[in-house]
């Protein structure tokens, strides 16, 4: 459905809500998702899903109630019934300790800079051809392909009874994960790519990475690493994973106020992380699938959350601001536009970095698996290496390490243990396929080096 049609429908629903004498916020979420899944070097799943989800929030005196429903995009009767349902639920809502703020949108904005209709209508034949090019000549009777090619479009639109203005975004995205695995030896290597436009797809880059890793994993010796501290270089997937946890237990005002943050209010203005660590939230970076205006109609600008290790402030969404008396910072968006600024290191691809001389042994970990928070107030996160770890020895040789487990404090990892960051930034992210399509990527250094990272558990096989 075109943006003007959705906006017209939202204004019709707003008029209906006003006729009921209700204070209402209407959120329209639509997605068109296409997933091609590979297993055992064959397509194992090819599915499309097209959904329109309507969320209605009714506001009252120190209370609110929400109703969500999957609806037909032209089914006005059911949409109006959803409004009636939210209004009816309001009388039974438990009172809140605060008055929730209903959005008051100042002007209509339409953002489609990261939308590509070629992604929305990408045919199966082109997807299969792309994957074939990315793995050409790499599959054998023992080395089999698995992974996903996920593509689609997500629409988010918002209106309230306060004004007739609408915030509208339409974004397309492609997220690719290709895995080559040995059935006999049980190792796995992968390559990933995240783009908003079809023109940015690069099968050759995926092939180059996979081919290099297959060469290493078929020719190099494997073994178990002793437990203890290591100099570790992380790939973008692992770095982005740690950044996601930092967002949950680091600079979220809601988490801080509820006692689930590693930082406190009096840490604002203090150097809490490394001089090398500058984390920016920047809605102008299209690679992050940004939202330049949030659901409350607030225009969003660039801000450093950590500036050379100094915490500049917390991010407040509207609900947390209402509950704890803070000031919303314009972050009521589907995802943040995070950029971890690069450093001075020229190394970008692991293929190039592994060929450089080194003054000590280095453990390369491209990907974290089973990562989770152990203790939020300490910022303690655990995770297991996976998909192509390498042990780069000082003498120039390479060993294939079995999976290891790290359990690290984020303030130590991004603090005293951070040694250097690559200058080149790459997008890493994906759309959620469990809670609605949400195109997302963080821009992170291609490689990031840390010292004294402790291997606490080391597997004895792949």
C-alpha cells in the first residue's frame, strides 16, 4: 500500500477515535518478508509472509490500555473494532504511578531513503543465483551449505488524536548468512552481508571470505587452547553483539532507574570506558536503517553517547521519562542508529590481517554464540566463539581452535582491555523474524583488538 493510502487510512481511524471521545495513539506496522533457507546444500524452505499489524493505545487518567491485531490493510471495520477494544479495556487497566504522554506530532514526515522496490519484489531465481555465485566451487561431498537469505520491507506509521499529522517510514533490507560446514570434522565457517538496496549486494565479497576460510579449515591443524588470558581480535558480528548488550545494561535510562544498569546517574560526564571508545547515535547514517523522526514526531539528530570513553548521558524513551521524571531524548524508534567510531588500524579483512607480521599470538573470534547477560549491574556478559575462529601465532602460522567461552565485564572489555579499532566500518545486523520485521544494523569497526580477554572454558573438539 502506498504511503498516501496508509496516511489516509490512519486519519480516517483518528476521526473515528475522536468521535468516540477517546485519546488514542495508532501505530501501523506492515511487513512483507521473504525467507529462503538452505540446509545440506539445498533450499529447505522458501516462504513469504505479508502482515499488517495495528496497535491501538488508549489513554486515560494515569492509565493506558493497548490492543494489537493482525488485520487486512483495507479492513476498516476490523480496525475500528480494535479501537473500540482498546477503549473498552481502558476501564479495567491498573492505575499507573505516572501520567503517560500521548504523542503530539507536529508535522507529517515520510522517510523512504532506505526503501528499494527491487528488494520487495526480488525473485527466487535471483536469490538462488546470488547464493550459487557466493559459494561457487566451495561445496563438496563433505562441505555442505546452510544459512538464510532474508529480504523484505517494513512499514511503520504513527498518528494520534492530538494532531492529524503522521510519522511514516518504509525500509527494505536484505540479511544474508551463509555457512559452510564439514560433516566429518564438524567445523563451521560463515560470511554475512546486510544491505538496504539490491545494488549493494556483493556475492564476490562473500565468496572471497568463505573461500579463504575453507582453505584455512581444510589445511590447518586443529586443537584445544589452554584456558587463560589472550589477545583477542573480534570480527564485526562479535563486536556488534557486545554493543547490543551495552545498550541494554549501559546507557538505557529505564534500565538504570530500575537498577539493571552498570552505570549510575553520577557517572554522567565521567570517563568510564577507553579513550578509543566513541559510540554515536546518528540517524543520518543510512546503513543503520535509521528513523530521522521518532514515533512522537521529534526530529532526531546526531549525539555521542560515549565520547572518548566519557558517558555523556542516558537515552530516555517516553515511557521511562514519564515514569521517572526524565526528559525523552527522541529515541522512541524501532532501532537505534549506532556507530562505533573506528580507530587508526588499517586492517579490515581478516584475510589481510592474518598475513601481517605480529608481535604475539592472537585469537580471532568473528562470531559469538549463546551470548547472554550474567549480571546486569556489573555488565557481565558471557558468550561462546563460533564460525571460523583462528589462532594466529606469532611465528606466522595459524591453528584452528575449538570453541572457547568468554565471560567479560563490558566496562573492562571496552575500557582497559580495548587496544585498537579498525578505521573501516561495516554494517552488522538483521531483521527480527520473531517479533515483526525490523531492519537494523550497527556500524562497527571491521576488526577490534582487546588484551587480557580470559578464556574460561575451552572445548576439546569442534
